[in-house]
């Protein structure tokens, strides 16, 4: 689920949602190209250039980022995750109800999951 840590991450989440049936592909593209939009001098320009690759034009881009209801929905999901589940970091995994904040290396994940496959 989305857990935007800042306004730029919220914008990316909103753009992914505005992508309709391309949402998953958009999320994958954003993560793959994160260095080209999240860590540049003008990140919104970087995002705009990135989403052009999916067919989203300037008008759709602007309309999406100006959608106050969508912005509030994305932030509401983040707030619920923080308040109800104590999420403070991304990623955070819940494995059989046990919260595991932060990145988990594949070999460590194997170790965490092993007891559930007995």
C-alpha cells in the first residue's frame, strides 16, 4: 500500500492512481526510474517527463496533481497506516501479524518465512 513520506511521494502515488489500468506498470516505472525524478533539481518536471512515457499528457498530469479529493484519500490511507498499524518506515512488512519495518534481504526473508512452511 502507499505510504508517501513527503509531498513528492504523494504526487507519485496520485499519478499512479490516475493511470487507471496502467497503475502497476506506472509504479514499477517510477521505482525503476526514481533517480531520474526523485533526486533531481526539478522533480515534478522529472515526473512529468516520466509519465509521458505511459501516454499521460500535460493536462491529465496537471488535473491529477490538482485533485484535492485524491490527495486527501492518499494521505488518509497513510494516516490510517500510521495510526492503526504503527507504520513509521517504508517498507514495512507484516508476516502473520508480526511487524517487520525496513528492508529485508532475500536471505533474511527466507529465514523469517521458514517457520510458516513447516
